[in-house]
C-alpha cells in the first residue's frame, strides 16, 4: 500500500548500525508506550481497538447532514481542520458536483474579517449545519467564528440547535456547557489524542464522511498500516524517520514535502503541522515546508536547485493513477508540444517528477519518495498513520517529547495581553 524509496539519499547519508539501533529503539518506545509523552498515544490505541459502533454512528450523522444541508461549515484550527481538509481534498472532486451532499466550508482557522463577513453573506438562503471542533471551546479563532455562526443560525432557523454538532472534550470546556443547555449533537475528542494526531477521531471523520468519503475504508487503511509497521523490524516508518534525522545531523535542517498530484497538496499542509509542532522544541528539529509541484518549481525551483545546501526533500507520489486525458496532436504545433502528443498527462507528470528528483539530487538535495499504491481511502488512511508513527520516532531520535507543544502559548500570552483579556482568578 505504501513503499519508501531512499535511493537518492545514498550519496549523502548511509544508514549506520548505530542509527538503525537508535531508530529501532525509538520505534519500540512508541509501541511499548515507554517514551516521553506516552500518555498521548491514544491515536494508536483507537486503531488497535477499533470502535465500529462509533464509525457507524458517524456515518449515520453524516447521512442526515448530507440529506438536509446545502453547506456544512467546519469550525476549527490546526489539527481540528487540517486533517479533514487534507483527506477531503485528496478524495473528492476538485470542482463542485451534484452528488447529493453539501458543500464543505472551513472557518475559524484565522481571524480574517473579510472572509467571515463574506461567508455569512454566502450562506444566506442556504440550509446550513455547523460542526465546531475544539477541546476547550475557548481557542480564540474558532470561538470567534462560532459566535458569529451560532448567532447567524439562531436568527434564521427554528431548529438551530439541531444544526450544530460539537466535537469537544468528554466533560470539560465551554462547548460542553452549551451542549448540555442546548442539546447539540456531541462527539468526543479523546483526551489522550493531540489535535495534530486527531484526523482519525470524530474531529476528522465526521466532516470527511459528510464529504462522501468512505471513512471505514480510511480508518481500516490506517489500522492495516499500524499492524504492518508494528510487525516488521526496520519498517518503512523507521527508515523514513532515521534517514531524515540522519540527514539533519549532517546539516540538512529543512525538509520539503513535495507533491506532484494537486489532490495531495492538503496532505502537505497537514504534514507540515504534524512535523513542525511535534519536533520544533528545545531549539532543535527539522523545519518542514510543503510545496506543490510542478507549480512551485516555477517559484521555488531555483532555490531548490541552487540555494543554500541545507535542504532535503520527500516526494509524496501515487504509483497507479489512471489518466483521463491524452495530449492531442496539433497541426500548427505552435506550442511545440507534438513530441508528447498521444501521451497521457499522468505520464508527463511522472516524468516531471523523475527529472526533478534527479536534478535536485545532482544539485545537492538528498531526496526520498513515499509511494502510495493509489488515490483511495485505504491508501490515504495508511499514509496518515505512516507519517504519525514516523514523527513519533523522529521526535524521540531528536530527544524531544513529540506530543506536547509548549511553545504555542508564547504568542497567545502576548496577544491576550494586548487585547486586554482578564486574568484568570487565582
């Protein structure tokens, strides 16, 4: 379902027995729950003991929303929306289609005035449901968006309370107070699952199901990958983590995740948070950046080829991807493209990848490729778990706790002081 090719790293780094032992030990720390932050390994537990009743319940709620809504607005920030958006982008049509389901819109992941005011105007006259996702219910960006949208719904729908679904902490937080008063449908964010690891909980699964994606196949694709990783010594997640940390220790401090399939660009955004928030601590960690090729080769390609040689690169590719288009011939050939007439567009894109990986390797950028068998729910689910397991290993290799995020409070404290937020009572 997934395979890792590290061929283009061999000129820069060869796995040593010592690194292999370190990586295998880190893997065992994840599996045995003996490493830092092990109390936040619930993202593994939910795959080890699947809750099929919850999956079915999510499917039924999604079907109700699909039948009654024109739009589902998902309110959340960071891991509360990036995973869902990534999977939806990967597995649904680029352009709106009449498949009987609602449009999925994301809000609360920034504080843009124009975006939210235009969103409220856009929703006028539509049947709207809202899924607000927050453990505390008080995170500024989603709480602000929910205040706007709750007021908007209550002013327009007699059944507004039935149109709001909260995904939150089992018992604590502002959304639980509202839910108990209003009777909102509620789903739980497991306390032992951090936001960036939550895509396979109701946080991601409900909006993904509303988008018409088979969440059972997605979930069990991840289950299958977990079982494979846990049972294979020196598995691909271990090799990926060890290779990137080995390169980091040789001075390659920035990793670019590059996708040649536009549908996978959202996975890049999710990956960027997963690795940045997990590793960037104690003044260490690989800096993660996601690029969309071949688009970004026309903006960042020069730097990738000839810039500072501290870059490594991981390509995320689809191995088997059927092409809907073949390049047509042209009598005038003014664009000079007759040399590829008759070839499938996926073939042309594949050669762009091959050429880029060679050129970047020759230019001093070690690169590896994560291959997905196909663009299907089970393969996407497997890729999500692959990266989650790998980042836990690489965090341990770097000597940090991969599951906390102490640094994110610094900007909030300064912001709240400027906004005049009252101090909490002692």
